[in-house]
């Protein structure tokens, strides 16, 4: 046998062994030993790209994070971010230093100066709203000695009403217009200027993607200069992408003068599990009720004790690995894809509606098969002919997927 032949045979053996190893290593990593669990895993991975009805970015870029995490044995360390990320460390193993970096990064994006901001990486948009409402109500009480009234539009996310209920606040719903925006004249009608006003603005209502017109609503509030006001912005979804578009002023405190803002981390930013950002001012934080807890980091003004340290690390990782330029690209592509979807629906005369600056299109509800295939979220509104569905165009929604949906709509 010639040397060349021998070399070729050896090469084939090595490559074959490598392929077999890869197949087994991959299969081994995939199988849990629980058929039900493995089947579920396969199913969710298969279906993720057809998820059009809910505002979850399925283009998640955390693979290397998990590799790094495992390579450094962090899966055997109990981490916990209990406590104020800015105050002195408790004895817990936390990732507060990275939390502060995340907050420093995002503060100016939402118009907060670094020396005035207080914030945290929250558990979710709802957790951020909970803090906005709780901090807002206490701020107003502690400054005025009076009980505030909370106002929110009837199209805002249900968590706001739920949280008012939980916090035993008097809640007044403000009527919204057909497209879901709070009506300034209706705010005027229900406003009690003798009591402090805690108002929650919807920065992207959940079903119709409506943006409350903060300028017009602030003008209504300004007619009552003696009425103390706290404005919390529920920007769970839109607060993720708007800062990276030409509409960035819509979530800028310097322009719109809100006191706090909540954003979800698992919507636009691509966290793979619930997380969020909550930002307010140091002045608001300093006017909260004090609970000195010596065994944590002393002054616990936040609602939750334990908070995820791992989520903070993931957020930090995304900030470093995706970051401003890619988020800008993604945000603008999402809005372009939303326009494309709308134009394609218009072409086939499928009744559909979209608010300005929104990545959400609501439309006549298609057949149950289509609703199921694309996991569409459904609602009802007689002003738009009754049964409706919506699509939230996130990063994973491609032209091919839109075209497939349009074909499915045309089938019947
Ligand atoms: C406007 C709005 N606010 C709040 C939430 C709740 O956010 P999370 O799911 O992060 O708790 C949502 C969720 O869809 C939302 O659309």
C-alpha cells in the first residue's frame, strides 16, 4: 500500500470517527431520559418561528452566554441580587456590579441623567409597573399627606388595574378612542384635582399597540397646577424598540417628563425568560417608606426581596454582544416588516389596522386553524367588526413567514 493510500484511509477513519462522535455527543446532550420532556423541547424549538401573536423576540442570542456560564461552573453557584443594586453589598453572592452597568447604559437612553437615576433589572414589565405604581403612590402620599387617585386608559395592559387593586388604590379608567389611545377630554372628565394624580401612560397598549399622547394628556394635567402628579410609563414592549428608532423621544424623560418607566426584557431585548427594566429618579426612591433590614443591604425600599442575578448577567451579555447598533438595525427592520405585512394584508383586502410607530397589527380574525398555526392573540371589538386577532412583528418575523401567512389567509 502506498503512503498516499494509507494516509487517505486514515483520514477517512478519523473523519468518520469525528462524525460519529458528534452525532452521539449531540444526541446525548439532547436527551434527558424523559420522553415527555424531550418531546416538549423538540416541539417548542420547531414552533418558535411561527409565534406571531405575542411580543416575544424569538431571535435569542444567548448560546455563548450559556456556554460561558457552564464553562465557569456557575451552574453550581447560588446567586441572588436581593437588595438595592446601588447600596452597599450584603453577604449574598450577587451580580449587582453588572446590574449597575446595565442601568448606567440604559438610563440615558430613556432620558435619565446618571446622577439622578435609580433603577433595577426587574422580574418583568409587570414587576416594573408594580414598582412604578407603588413608588408613585408613596411618593405622592409622602409629599402631600393625601391619598392619590390612579388613572389609566381602558386599553392599557390589565396588570395596571390588577396592581391598583392589589395596592388598594382608587382607580379611575379613562376612555380610549377607537384606536386605543386615552382621550384627553375623557381624562379631564374623571380627574379629581383636589387629590394627587398617579397616571399610567400606555406606551404601546397590549392589543392595538396604541400610544397615549403624553403631551396632550400632560396639558390636561397642567390645567391644575396645584395638583401633584406622578407619571409612570408602561412601555413594556414599545420601550424596547422605540429608543433605537427616529421616534426615540417618545420614551425620553427629558422630552416627556415622566417620573418612572417600565420595560420588559424578554420582549424586544431578547432575554429568554421574563425580565425587565425599571427606572425612576433618586428623588422618587428617597421618598419611599424606609425599612432598614440590617442583614441585607440595610435600606430595602423595593417590593421584592430575592431577584435574579442570572437575568442581570444575561442582560449585560446582550448589552455587550448585541448592543446599540444591532438593536437599532433590528428595531428599524421590525417596523419595515410591519409595514410590509400591512401592505400585503391591504393587497388582499383583509381588514387590518395599525397605530403609528407600532409593530402591532390587529385584523379581522382568520380561521381557528390559522389562529392556531401562528399562535395569534385574539380579542373582540364591535367597532372593528367583532372578532379580531393581532400580530406583533418581532425580530424573528421574516418576509417568508409573512408571505406564508398571507397565503393561508387567502385559502378561505
Ligand atoms: C403594555 C404592556 N404592559 C405590561 C405588560 C406585561 O409585561 P410582562 O409580561 O413583562 O409582565 C405587557 C405584556 O404584554 C404589555 O403589553
